[in-house]
C-alpha cells in the first residue's frame, strides 16, 4: 500500500500504530485502548464546495476516500458507498435556518445503520483480500443488534451470532433479527442483557473457539466512526450558501461515537461553530464541561432515551486524545487535554425524562411533527443553548438537530405522550408477519460455546 496512508494509534499509547484495515478487524487495540487516526485529512475550500452538488453516496465517497486513499482502491470504495447508502436522508426545515437531520430511514430505522452498513462492507472487503472467514459475535439490548444483523445480512465470509435477552426486548426489535436467516443467527438467552454481554466476553477469551475467528462489531470500532462524519458534511451542504456559512449541531449522545464523527468532520474543515452535547440524565460529560471534573455514573440511569443510558462513554478516551490529553479505561484523566479549546467547541446540556416528554408534546403542538425521545433530547439541548446564549447566537448561523431513530420504534411512549400513534414504516410492517427463526439457550456458557462450534462450516 502507499506509504503515506493514515495510521491509527491507541488512546493508551502502549500498542503499535496500525493501518486502517488492521484497526478495523481488531476493534480494540491490544493495550485495551481505542484506535484514533494520527492525521485527520483536511479538505480544501474547493473540495468542500464540490460536495454541494453531490448525492449522499458520493459525499460519503469523497469524505471516506480522504481517509482511505492508499488503503482501498477508489473505484471499489465508491461501489461500497453506493451499495451502503440506498435510503433517504431528509434534512427538514423547522423554522428560519433551523433544521432536523433525520437519520431514521435506514433498514432498522436508527442512525446506527449509517455506521453498521459501511463497516460491514469494509470488513467484507478486507476479509475477502485475505480469504478468511469471520464470525461476528455480539450482544444487544435491542437496537445495535438489529443494525449489525441487517448490515451484515448476506455479506460473504461473515456470519453473525447475536445474543439478546429473551424477555427484555420488544417484538419489533426481536423480529428485526429473527426474520433475516441466511448468515444471521439470532439467539435468545434466558437472562438479562448483562448476562448476554458476560457470555460474549467469555467467548472472546475462550481459546477453544479460536478457530471460529470471532470478532466484535461494537461501537468502539474505528470502522463505525469514519462513516459517521459524512452526514455532518452532507446535511450542512444541503443548506449552506457558501463554504463560510457556519453551523451548530445538536447531538444526542450516549457513547459519543456520533459526536466523534462530528469532531472528525470539523477537523477536516467543516465550518462548525459549536457542538451542542445533549445528554439525558446521564450527565457526566455536561458536568465535566462545566467543572473540568469527570466522574463516571455507575450504574447508569435508566431514561426513556434508552440508547443513551451510558454512564462512562467509551469514546470519551478518543475525544480527550484529540484534545491532546489521555484517559484510561476506568475514566481517569491521566494527562490533561486542552480544556479551553474543549469548552470553545462544546456546550453540554442534560435533559430529564420529564423535559424530554414535554419537548415531544411541544414539538408536535408547534410544528405538527412527531419526534422520538433521542431526537427530543437533542432538540431540547438546542433550545437550552439558545436560551443561555441569548441574542448573540440568534444570528444567521445554521442549526441542525439530529433525529437518531424513527418514532415508531418508541410507539408506546409516543402514544402515552401524544395520544396518537406514529406511522409504522414499511421496514417494520414488512416483518410483522414473517416467520421468526431463533435458537433459545439457557444463561449457561457451555450451551453457547457448543452452539458456536456447531455453526462452524
Ligand atoms: C446509539 C444511539 C444514540 C447514541 O449515540 P452515541 O454514538 O452512542 O452517542 C442516540 N440515539 C439513538 C437512537 C441510538 O441508537
């Protein structure tokens, strides 16, 4: 490969730098750190201007190619982008220059589709070069598992085994995994999500399974981060009048992978004035931005924006690294980042469940549209930012609030708040009557290891 391709270092700085392909297939660095690109490519004004007239797959290609040229042949990368992004990405005007970016139209109706679909194709590409076979083993509390299962569905040389707690997920969530078949094996564990996670961790450490080439597809993988920088460029380029037209994003955050994508975009040259970090009651990051003191929340607080119930976001180590500091796995900051730059770039807000429900109700009343809990946290964070900033920020800046899931995924909550049901999109109605196929296992490791060995072809 070309010698100038970008290398990836570990946030713990005790592992060698690796190529993108290695970082992608490894997931976690051997020292337990997360991979971060050592150089963030910067796009020139003309490159950025050229995005204005491109559709999503071509914007994705331009952005990803700036990271991956020298790693993947351009023609191949464009093919992967065209194949991954074949659904709508609406940028909806709410008022003036304030917009909602709807990342909820993918096959599993959450923004996780953006990352999972690209990662699946990139992994398949690298695996086919080496002519290997991998099995992705993952545990899910609902949304990640369905995005990953759908993304890897029908992908050559990769099987997926997804463990879910038998009684803790909704019927729709289960059906999104159990109606696929082919290379996707869904396993109901007679236990809780924590039990599923414990079983998966044990399997990764089990040498008797080494021939099965198990790998993970969770949010720490760098392959999920790069694709998440694309929609920041894309949404801005639908609205901006020119390359100096600056933007403020509100990002509903849990593990902060979504925000990391935004930070990459900013460092590449996107004129982002500020990121509003919108958290639910798990407010460790907004508190940190206020006080400079980072305290993890353990156990995390259960909120209705359930995908953001994270008390120690894994991507914080990456964010701290990009600001010149170091954070270990326990969440201790062992080297201070440039805190004044952080508070220049970020404004953090914590939104309670009560405020989230009120926001869903007010949004429907004011704008006649239904948003779901995660998007409502982002919208409310943006309102709080504007209230706090007063007139100075009510200038001509573009505001984009991210809607990360489709309201139909939270139908019961929405009905409780609004008294009406959101439309059920075809992605859900289509699977309503398809026969389900899954294996039931006890919460017992030997049952799981036997199952994994039996899958080996
Ligand atoms: C995962 C998820 C989030 C949080 O994203 P992070 O990258 O973990 O910060 C927000 N909303 C929805 C619907 C999600 O599924």
